[in-house]
């Protein structure tokens, strides 16, 4: 029996993790700040996922929405998780790493770079928010979510290109489907799909009546392929890129990389 889209299951998993209701905008905060806590980074100046404005005492001055309870629950639930190493850290298969890489993994203190792939969960939450806006005809909601997705996704791809791939490419001996050029090709297609989504939304806004309804359906159909690419990309990085780096980098290097990759989400 089908259990629903993969991204919906991830949202439910995030919700259960912090004991909070499945609210997509709240889950954006959960995904971002989960990484910050696990990277031992402060939760200073978190931003409202509705309008991207800084929160003061858990309240967004722009829209008035209160996130204090969610942030408190997040801190409490995840501070304990961050306080101890993963009891079963993910291991790269011996065939996929050198002895030197294996030794460095054995010295690691529980950090897993799979945390960085969890950023994709926040992107999925934004994409779902955008699509809910389209389905309900709330174009402002659809546009706001797409704008947030654009900002974070552009930043994420740029940082993977600058920080992750230069560490991954020299490792060599890539199994089928794990070559750096395949990962980069998906990055190009993902950003192209993001631009197409903006163009499609512009067409929806310019249409009227039945033509707008048709434009919405066409955009939803086009985005389905793009979201499928995002899911395949998530699986590729989760299976190859980050596990391989887990075996090649020291715990300190992994902690630093997590911090660098997530800085924008709490600026």
C-alpha cells in the first residue's frame, strides 16, 4: 500500500521529532534549526518562514505570528539530541572508502553530514506551501513560498558547489551514479526548474477566469517533474556524496562544514 509522497512522510517525521503539529511553515523552522543545534550553532535571530523577517522573542514583527512555543519545543527536544553522539553513526561501506578514510571515520565523534541533506526537507516544505497556494488560488501565498524556496535553494546549491564538491571530487573511484558531473548536472536542472516555476507563476498571474485555472493545472503538472528531480537528487546525495565525505573528513571538519552550509538560514 502506498504511504504517500516521500516529502509528506518526511514532514510527518519532522513533526514527530519535535512533538509538534504538522504545520508546514513551522516545519521549515524545525528543519533549519535542527541543523543549527546539531552543529552546536546558536539559534540567534531565527527568521519567520512566512515573510522571512527576523523573530524577536519568537515573534515576527512583520506578520505578528508567534513562534515562541515552537522554538521552545524545538530547543528542548533537540538540545538533548545534540548533546550525545549518534549511537549508530552512518558508515560508508568498506568497498567505497580507503583505509585512511576508514580510520578518520573511526575517530569521528558522531557527526553525520547527512544532516546537510536534511535541508532538502525544508525545501520540500516550501514547495508544498507554494503548491497549496496554487491549488487554493492564493497566488500571494504561492509566490511568497516560491520566493523563499528560490533564496534558500540558490544559496544551498552555491554552497554545495563551493564547499562540498571540491572536497568530494578528489576522492575518486566513484560508483555508478555517483560521479561529480552527474550531481552538478542535477544542480543545473534544479535551478532551471526553479526559473521555469517563476515563469509559470507569472503566466498564472497574467491569466483570467478559466485560462487562469488551466495555467495553474499546467504549472502543477510541470512542477511534478521538477519535484521528482529534487527527490532523486536528495537520494543521490544521501546515498553517495555525504556518506563518502563522512568517511573522508574528520569530526571537526564535518562540524565546520555543517556550520558553513547552514549559516544563511540564521543570518
